[in-house]
């Protein structure tokens, strides 16, 4: 499935999310199951399948990680869990350190440290997103090595996402 | 003296909206394009969500049941909604009331079951069904012919709780058009009457649940941007906080508290809370005890931690939606507990603006549900309004080491499907355990378990060779089903799992039969009625399609479709459900190709509309460039 | 089928329980039949169990011919339209002497059952005991 085609846009990392969201809403207006309550069973089924496809496409396009994965998949690079390229040793090291720091902050119930880590991780994921945007902007010129590099960036972004999810769970825990 | 209108037995039944609340429930319908709550004979619209089971086998619902609560605390189920979809071993379950629980027998589902009136055992689903049945009867007294229902649930309800709610409605003999999130219903009531666009927060502090929802209203599309809340927080907790204070002031330690006393003190606490809405000071009086003075300031101090918990959830929901409090164009208040002045002040402070409260906060959800029911039953302006819901919590699957693989991220728009592929860990492994969990945490243990089952009969293969595809489907009601199949073998296996606490169709059917006096007979009557309702809807939709997109018809197609419509009309005048079903299928066949063409057109239009916009913008942009050059 | 042909305002036959329809109500029924597109339909009056006081009134369109034991009352509206009202014999026992009236004010309009047998009413007035 090409989520970009489903939403009527050309594949790119830089997308006008507000415009795509509007398209998604228009498509939902046409396809949502609520519109087909009075319809025949087969019509309901096919509308449902389309609505699911449109929602899936929107889920992919609006999320930088899934958007990047999908762009790589369109260029023949297998993506998803288990297909990440090996991370650079220094990044692995950074990951381990951050994890450790987070669990220490949690033990110490140090909310300020947790907030600091969140801000750092957010800044780092913005940097990685910028790098992805530049990498994909090179378009057809990208070599397999370039693509592998981008796939690595996606892995980093996923790490920061998990870290941020954990941070917000810990924030809730500390606030409760 | 009431005035009567002539009832038309041939008119379509009235769709209804039901707010099945923790403390109170009510039913509403749309009359002359405006939603109104249905009142009972005493002109009361709120039905307390209380069910009393008497020793003589009688079941009493509503205000009469409330009066029985003090005398029969264990047999009168209050706030049954709190127990919906809960396990009996859940530590919260025991905290929630003075009830006696039946232990599940070996091999039985781990569902909460109350022991009432001596030996009777009822589930929260059955208790809720009694409330829904009472609401349905109240609607039938007013409207005679009641059609499909939209039933609301807290946005934060998980899959098991939604399933339980739907089961209760079916058990009450209601045709459920849609489960609707309560805050979305409230926004619908406001949005439709005020025709406002913008980003709204719905702050719903009910008796037993707190929900906050960030909603975007744009061109008639209501989109839930994020939801948050706490399904264990509400006005009841204010009563409890106040009751603890009263018990301490009266000198009761825990050993001397009987269920009867707790019930009396809770009732008095609730009265004091209501009085403090307008008074600065009240005297609480528990029968047979000394009076206790409570000031509003003390009450506000007691509930402050509860308000702060709502604030945390609000900030979280704002963050999830990518908004700051200042971005919010309006805050809608829902739930009786928002009448407490301290709550209004807190909300105004939190969002930096006075909340909207012009619609009765107790009724607004049911009124919105009625509007939605009317739309879905095809009597309202279907083309104007659409609700897009999201799943409130991520859904994932357990992978090695107790880690969760998030398959559907939270805030995905429903309906949605996500697939993930796994493989076997051991040689010749023939079974594969699939464990679906809900939540944001990385480890399975920190999330909620939703469904666990084993896909069996995989042919023996070396480890890593089998390819198991697990698909999670979430429908527009937010209900989950899980399908699993092994992809490398010729035999495709599909297993559909009902969530742990829901009832399967056979159980519901059996319970329905048990509940009806003339089981089979009544069921046949219902099938016929349902068949007729479906038939009239489908024929109307088909004819509307012919009118709207007649240019897409191929030669002879119109005649075939019209003939099928007429045949179905004829069948629904008869009284054979099977004949109606057969002709529904025939009409379905006749319209298949036409429907596909219509859908493609709708999709093309949806995309085109937006790309046209973009083309115009780029033309404008190009013009700007030329002008700049010309200068 | 018992038929008692009447013109407006006639007294029903002696002794046998009966009810009557006021001229304004006859006109209102005729208007609504016309609006519904079924000037040939009848109007069924009766009572059924329900509501808080035990019984509530029935007033509905009846498209089929009258049932075998129905009491049939024929009226003529002021514009000459024929209006047929049917009542089942059981309901008639409770409706004996009732006049169906039409009330129209600026605020509301609708039919009213003036029933001398009504003993208890309720807040909403749509249910009664006998």
C-alpha cells in the first residue's frame, strides 16, 4: 500500500500535515461506517475496508517514523521491527546511558531530572527529523548507502519515541 | 391535561440517545429537530442508576431503588458502571462498595458477580441492562415506537468496558446504532446548536468517571484529537471524601462502620455537597447522630486533590493533541459534579477561560446522543455531521521477554486495522500464544491485559519458519477483535477473540430468552421488526443513491435495482423474516457494482476538492513571484 | 361489526357504551388524514396498559378495515370529508361517555380525552387509573 497515493499526495518526508488532515477528513466524510448504516452489507464492507485504508494511511503519514519507514519501503528498503540496521556503537552507548539515567531519576523521584531528559530527547528527535528531511529531499539521487543511513536515523527516532513514552509514564507516576 | 398527537403505526420508530451514567441515566430523542430528554410521570428526566433486588424476586430501578438502598445495602447495586468489564480479582473491585461477590467457579470467566437477595447472582452487565430496560420503557411510554439507540460510554472506557456496555444494551432489547463517547456527544449537543468551529476541551466530571477530550470541530466534522481521564474519579469520590470526614467527626472508627451506616453517611455527604453549591456552610445530620458543621472552604480543601488529578489528565490530553491551554476556544462542562463552584473555578483557571455551561450538564450527553441517533437513523442532516473517534490507548502484542510490540498507537482514528507478523521460537512449535495488551508502557506487566489465546495446529516446522500474522481490528464503536493466521501453510486459520469480559453472542441470546416471558415467540417478533427496519433503511439508501448518482448507472441497471427495491418493499409488508432477509441480499447483489462506482466517485471528489485548493494556492504563489519579478 | 351511523353532534344509541368526537376534533382528524395522504384510513381510539397510573390512551391511524368486534363511528367533517373512528369493545367500557376534543392555542395543540371514568391522573396527564 502507498499511503501517500491513498491520500492523493506525492511521497515525500516534508508534508503539509494540515492539508493532508483536511483530505483525511474529506475522505472520512465519504467513507465512515456511520454513512453506510443504511447501506447493503457488501457496500458497508467495501466502505469499511476503504475507511480503514484511509485511516491507516493517515496514521502513517502523520507520524514521522512511520512516514520515513514507508518512504524507505517505497524505495525497496525493508523496514519495521527486526529490520533495523545495526546501530552505531556510540548511539547504543548513548541509549544505555539515557536509560540508566532515567531509571535513576525515577528511583530518586527526581521530577526535574526527568523533565530535563524529556527536553533533551525532544530536541534530539527534532534534529534527527531534520536530518531525515534533508536526506529524503535528495530524492532519486540517494544511493543504497544513503538509504541505509536514513534507516539508521529512523531507528534513532524510534528510540527517542520510546524514551519519551516512558518519560511521560514516569511523569504520571511521580505526579500521582 | 396532556394533549395527544395521533400515533402513526407506519411511521418509522423514534431513534433514541441514552446516557448510561454512573450515578444517573437518562434517555432523549429529537422532537421537531431539537433534542429533548424524556420525562417520567413525575416530570423527572434523571433515572438514578440504582437497581435493587428484593427477596421476593422483584427488581426495582431508579428513585424507588435509591430509597431501598439504606435498608438493603448489599442488594441495592449503586454505580454498577464502575464494575463494567472488571475482573473479580481486581483489587479496585473490593474497594467499590458494600457488596457481596460470588467467587467464579473453576473454568468460569473472571467477571464481577454480585450476590443479591439471598441466592441470586447478577453481573454488572445484567444490572446495567435493568437500567437500560427502564429507560427503554420510559421512552416507549412517551413515544410508543422506539427504534435504534445510541448509547454513550466514557471516552476512557477500554475495550472490555465498551463490549460490556453493548452487551447490556442488547440484553435490554435495544438495537445499538453506535456507542458514542460521552464528551463527543456533549460537543455534538453544543456544536449543532451553536454552529461553532474551533478546538474544544470537554471536561466531564460525572459521578464516577472523569474524562477530558480535546475535540476539533471543522466543517461539520467532529474529530477527537486526544482523550484522557481517570475511570476511577468523580463526584462519588467527593461524597466519599466528605463521608470520611463525617465519620471521623462522629467518632466512628473502621470497626464500628456497618454497610448501613456507610450508606447513610454517604447519602448525607451527597446532600451536603449539593447544599454547598449555594451555601457557605451546612449542618450535616446523620439519623441518630449529632450534627456536624461543614464549611464550603473545608469541602473545597477536601476535594482539592481530586481536582488536581483532573488537572493532570487535562494537561496530558492537551499535550497529546499538541495544544497549549491558550489554543482552546472553549471548554464544555459535563456531569453533575461540575455544578460545584470550586470545579468551575478550577477549570477556568486551568484553561484560562470561563467554561461553557448553558446546557444542563446532566442532560447534555443524552441530548447529544439523541442528535447522533437521529442522524444515524437517517432522519437528520447526515451530510453535515460526522464524528471521527480515536482509540484512547495503544494496543500491542506481547513479544519475547515480556516486552510490548505496539501495533496500533493511541489516538489512531477508528475504524482501523493493524497487522504484525511474528514467528515461532522453537523447532516443531505447533501452538503460538498471542497476548493483546492495552497501554503505553513498554513492559507487559505495566499494561492492561485484554485478550490471550493460543493459535493451535501450526504444522511442525523449524524455529523461525512459521509466519504468524496477527491483525487487530477496532471498529467505529472502539470494539476490538483479534484475528490470527499462519501464512506459510495452505490452510489459513482465523481466530476471532472476544475480549475477556464481554459475552459471546450465544450467551446474550440465551440471557435474552431467559429474560423474556415468551422467549422464542418474542424473538421471532423482534426478528421481523428488525428485518423491517433494516429493509426500509436499505431501500431508502438505494433510492437515494439512484437519485444522487443516476449518471453512473449502466443500461438496465436502474430497472434491476428498482425491481429489487419493490420486491423488498413487498416482502417487508409480509411477516416472514427469512423472506425479507433473502430480498435484502438480492437488493445487495443488484446494487453492488453501482455502489462501488459511487464510492470511487466519492473518494475522487474528496481528494480532488483538496488538490484543487492546492492548485489554486500554487497559482497564487506563482503570480506573486511574477509580480515580484516585474517590480 | 356494529355500525352506528351518526352525523355531528348526534347522541349515541341509548344504553350501549359509546363515546363521541367533538366537531373541532372531527375536522382536525380529517385534516391530518389528508396530510398523511390516506383520507380512507380510520382513527383508532382505545386504552392500553402503561404509564405510571396503569392505563394510557391510544389514538392512532388505522389503515386496515375495522376489526370484527370494533365499534365504528362515522362522522362528516365541515368540509364534507368522511371520518371513521373505531374502538375495540374492551376499551369502550373504559371510554364510555368520553368526548374526544381538539384543543388549539398559541402554545400547543392536540387531542384531549374528556373521560368521566378517569379516577386518578398523574403529573404528566397521559396516564390514568379507572
